[in-house]
C-alpha cells in the first residue's frame, strides 16, 4: 500500500508551470493549473526529457525538448495517445501538497509475462492448404 508524501507547500508553484520533485526513487513533475494540482512521472514518454521544466497550455504540459504534449489529467500524449506519462494522485493537507506514488511492480511477474508472451513477428506465417513456401 502506498502513502501520500509531501512534495511542496501551497504557494511554492507558479500557475501553469511545473516543478520537479524526487519522491523515493521516482522523479515527479508537479503542476498547478486553475487552482488544481497535477502530478506526472517527470519523464516525457517520447524521449525521456523532464516534463517538470515544461509549460502548460490547454491542459497539457509541453515538453521543451521536442515539443510533445501530455495531458495533465491522464498523462496521454497528444501526438501519440498510446504513449502516456504515469499520473499520480495529489491531495492538499493544510498547506502541504502531497503525492501518492504506488509501490514498484514486481519484476518477477513482469519477466513471467514477457516469457509467456508470443511475439507475432516471430511466428511462422500461416499457410493455406497446398500453398508452397515463398
């Protein structure tokens, strides 16, 4: 179970700008937009640049390395929606801005899923009855 961790205090963030914070072994980009706080993984899903140094436009942070944008609400990349920055729950307790980072996933489970995953490109092509090899 993950707990909330204080990363900043109310008044420390500028509207529409990000800040990078280290939470445990994770780097988190924290934003204030329209009075609401958002937290995303600090790495742009495109090439890994810091999202915390980007600017916010129309509800999305724009990475200042290659100008890709990720929605603050769900982390989805506007250019390639299947790519997304991980988002984190944020709450304000008194004057403390807190973020909940989930515990790391087990590599053993991931390795098992990868080992059992069949790569369709490695399969032999299906042939119709009587069809010869190319």
